[in-house]
């Protein structure tokens, strides 16, 4: 059973491997592909955490929010379901299908709920609706002992736990899923062992994050998002990245490239050499959102239903490589992981430090 | 009643002179501005009137043969754990004079110094430390109101305009010291250093001599309860305006500049007659509540066309968090908080040593409170009062300050030895005196160079420490209390500071 560590404040340490695969034409990519890609980087993990995100996983419920909940304590399920029913309209509930395997000892219980917001909230617009979902997630994570929300987006499935990437894939039957965008992560933590909630991806609404690195600015970032009602309860620094992006993009209305420039801002020496309008723009972003700057080594992939963002820290202390063939794009920690799924890529390149890679579905692509 | 004041005998210091080494050059006689050393021509010997010695070390420093030792007077009262030396001496003085005891510089009592109970985190293995000699390391700091959000239109152009900001190349500024409390040469030294360093100096409440207007873009002009030297030109001359409500060394009372120090230039700048005591009122007589402060903030903004940030400086007192919250809501762009170890040119000793709280806990409380109220980004926080080193500065920023003010440290780099005689206007180091002969002891060019050296040294140390924390810009340290741990503090002290015990 995944035991939440007792340390009162949590921050992830360690190396990791990550990969994201996007079909820009919106065609479903099989779950097997991301598993084989991630497993080629087994060296980057130590079996203490792996996970996957699948965008386009639930076409039959695509208009509902899919809430995946992990139960360390079976007794918590009643409380969670009562809370969900009190705030939202429950369309469908079921246990997440798993295969009991030897390599995964004593797993927690997983359920998924498809929920619709009540009509009065829908009328208030998208922001109120998202706030309701975020508020519900925060409530469960913070207040209900033994229950943790794994994901809460529409048409999004997230599977994660303690184990090597192949074992977690087998446990959650990854081969049964497909989607236009897949993310995978294998973890090499030096603390928080055995905690299923500490595995990546971390998600909020439509955002999911996989992350390799350590956030030295964690305290600054955490206290910043807390000002806006987010609560960091999962004992890892990656969680704060998910909340930062939600805050910057959804609440503060920044376009994605601007949000990336906040997380990994250009150096002042470079800003000062820009032409005046650009200089003012980057200065205003840095000055106004200084608390959202991520410091320390990181490579991050952030998935959303329309695409993927890849971002390195300002001095590129973690690897990140992009490969492409036709509409199929992969971003990963290692080129080998890209070649596993795109054996003969047209392009392979390593983005510069702090340079955001934003890849989206082509216009009109189904998803 | 025939009575001799015991204090006359139980003075603090004794000047010991090795007559074998003394060459009768009389440097010590010339250097002592308190009349402690004199030359007896008949005997060809230099003697000292020990009772006059303030322990400033000027004579021993300038003795070419190193023959002088300033030692604590071994002649002491009978030991008494309750009645300490200074309790007794102060009492005798007051019985003799009926006066309030005035002193200079900051609180020297052995209260807990929390900087000395906080340690800093470093990277090992999982997170590479960053080498400031090889990678960029950014200390640039912006002080002023930050927008709640930045609007970007459909074309991708920004439509938000930033409120006026102070731009610091290092998060250290020179704190308010008025012209008059320090002399012109010291003001010029500090102004030149601020300009060269890309930081700011603060006029204090004494106005700004016209000849220093050239440093205006690096000057914070202060508006205090006495309104000394405040005019439209003065407000327009600086980069920011600071309303001084209180000072850490003497919370709740006004400024004191003894008439002995009010000479020609000071009189002109302050707009008061020569030789008058410049005692500014305890409160601003147009600020009796928070809404009055708001009016003054906006009056100053109006007067300067909303082109300059307005700072409000308060002393750190028990309820500082709630007060700061009110100040933020009253429209201040910067809040400067001055802890009880901050210095002064003159303050009643009873107040200096007993009123206010340490800056460490004040900054922690204010930062936390403003976050709880969701208004932390609306204002910048400047911590002041007793910063002695770069590590004190780093810890203040990790607790939640945006920048710090230093003044005592700045004066020490000009020679100050903390003898606490600023109020007498006879400073042997030429700092807190307006006597032209003594003031010449500070050369603005050399003074500026020493101040620049100090701040550059601290800035380099800050860069090293950021690097070892794996951080390459100062904003990622702000309020990052995870990088601090407490050692030797009680649980309630840790809670007040918002940090964890080392080992946890």
C-alpha cells in the first residue's frame, strides 16, 4: 500500500526519464508505443514511480470531466463519492481495470468517475466551472484522508504508481488505451519512496505535467500558488508546476508562450538587448510574475488536449530532445526513446535552454 | 550636601600609553575630538583624561608607533547580577542631571539574534549547484507595485503598463540618514556609491542639498513628520518618495537633531534657523489614522504625477503585520520595515533598547500576512535594522523581503566604530559631525569607493550562496523559507519565523 511519507513538507529529488508522443493529425497512438519508448530509458528510473497520461482516452465520455481517484484507504471512497455527488452530477463510476501482477505489490485502489457540473455553474461560464472542479480536487486531496485525485480533465486518463514503467503499464493495461497525445514518466526519487501519489504525471483539469529535475525555487513557487487557493498536498515539487501553469494560463490569461517565458525567463542581459517593445514585454512578465519563475534543473513536458509544451530550465541542466516524422512528434529525455517510436525521424534536435517547444494539433484535426 | 557623582570615577575606558614607544608626535591629541588626550609640554609626556574617552579607537588607530591601548576600565562597581554597570551609571547620570539619556546607533542589548539561529540549504547530487563564475547570476530587483495580471491582446501585444519601479542591481540599498545627522561628505559618499552600484540611497528627513540633486535618479527622498526640506522641487528630485512613520531605533517618537549640529548648510536645506534643535513630531500631525496615510500617499503621488513609487517606512512593532496590511491597502508601493536593532543619530536610550521587535520576526510575519490576504504582490517589502553581512541579507530575502536597507554597516565602512556618540556632533571619525575640521576626515571619493567595495563584496557572496542553492536569480529566493532551517530555537520561535527545525 502506498504510504504517504510523514515529512511535513515535501519536495521531490532525483533524476527521471520522460517522453511525450503527439500525432498532430489527431490520429490515436496506441498505449504500447509510449510504453516501449519509456522502457528504453529504464536506466533513468529506479522503479519507485512511473506513470502515463492518455489524451483522447474516453471518447464515450468526452464531454464529462473524468476524475481518477486513488484510495489508500477503502473507507475514504464513500466520503469522496458523497462529496462528488454533492457538488457535481455523477454520470458514471467504475473501478479502474487493473491486472494483478507479481511486480506490483499491495497497490492502492483506483476508481474513475465521470462527472458533469450542475447547470447553474455551467451558465456561469467556463471559469466558474473550472474553479468548481479545481476546488473539488483540492478538497479531496486536502481534507479526505486516504484519497488522492490522480486526474480531473475531460477525455484524459492518467495512470501512475510505484513500479518500473513496464510493470505499471501492465498493471493498468496500457495496451487497452490509445490517444492523440501520450505522456510517460519514469522516476528516480531519492526520497518519498513507495508513495503512489508521488509518481508523475501531475494533473489539474486539462493540464498534465511530467518533470525531470528538482525545483530549487519550490518554496517561492508554492507560497505563490497558495495565495490563489491552490494547496500542495502531494509532497513533490512537480505538483506546483501544474498549479503554476493553471494559474498563469487559465486564471491570469497568459498565452502559452508567455507562460513559458514566465517559468523560464530570458536573462536580463538578453532582455536588455531586445528592441524596446519586446524588452518591455519580457520585463513586465519577469517583474510581475517573478514568484512563478522556476529555478533549478528541469525538463518539463506539459500536455493539454490540444498539444504539448516542452521546456528546459534557463541553463539546460536536464536533457530534452525533439524528433519528428510527418505528423508524428516525440519529445523525450533521450534520443533513443524517440527512435524507439520514430525509427527514422526527419528531424531530431535539442531545444536551447529556456526555449519553449510548443506543438499543437493541426487545424481541423479530430481530438 | 557635598557630593561627587560616582560616575565621574567609574568611566568606561582607560587610555593606556606605552611611554617607551610613544614618540610624542601628538597625533592622538589631534585626532581625539572629545579632549581625552593632551600634551604636557613641561614634562614632554602625553596624558589622557580617561573620563572623556568614548572608546572610538580613533587615537589608537592613528598612533604611528602603536603605543596606545584602549581598555575597559578595570575599576568596576561591586558585581551585581541585577544592577549591571550601565544601569548604575545611567541612574547616577540622571540623578545628576534630571535628563533623558540620549545615545546613538542601534540597540546593543543581548536579545536573541535570529540571523544566528538560521542556516542555509545547499545542493548535493540531485540538484547541481550553479557556479557564479561560469554562469549568469541575477540580483536585479524591482521595487514597486506589481500588476495583478498582464493583458496581452489578440495580436500578442502587451496592453498593460507597469507602475513605476525602482530598479536595483543588487538587493541592498542605503537606509535613511539625514543631512545634519551625518555631514555633507558622508551624504555625498553614499550618493556616489548608490549611483555607481545601481542602487538607491535615502535622504532621511533632512532634505536634499541642491548640490546633490545630480544623484536624484538614485535617491529616495523622505517626507517625515517634521517636513524638513520638503518642497515640490525636492519631491521631484528623487526616484521615489518615502513617508517616514517610524524608525526601528525609536518607534513611536520623532527625529532628534540637536541644535549643535544645525549649521549653515543644514539650516538652509532643512529650512530652519541655525542652532535650533530639529525635533520632528512623534506622529505626523496630518496622519492620525490609516485613511490619513492614504491621503498623504496620494497627495505625494499627485504632486509627482504618479511617476514615482511611494514607500512607507514603519518601525517593527508587535502588530506590524496588520499595520503593513493596512499600508498596502492604503496605496503604498513599497513598505520598509525597520527592526529594533536599527541605528539612529540620537534617541533616548530607554526607547532604543526596549521598544520594537527584531526585523527577522517582523519580516516573516508581514510577508506571511500579506500572502494570507493575497496582496503580497501589490507591494514590495524592504527590511531594515541591523544587517551586518551578506548572510543576514540572504536570510531576510528567504524569509520574504524583496530588498534590504543598510546604514550602520555603511557608516562602518567609512570608519564608524559604534562608539554611540552620534548625538554629540563630535564624531572623531568625521561621520556624525558637521564641524568642518572633523567632517574633512571623510573624503567622498574614498568614502564612495569603500561603500562600493562593501556592497560588491556582499553581492558576490550573495551570488555564491544563490549558486550553492541551485538558484540563478534572486526572485527564486524570495520567501523561499524551505531553504532555511532553524538551529537552537523553540517551536514557537520557528513558527514565528515560518521555518523548520534543522534535520527535518
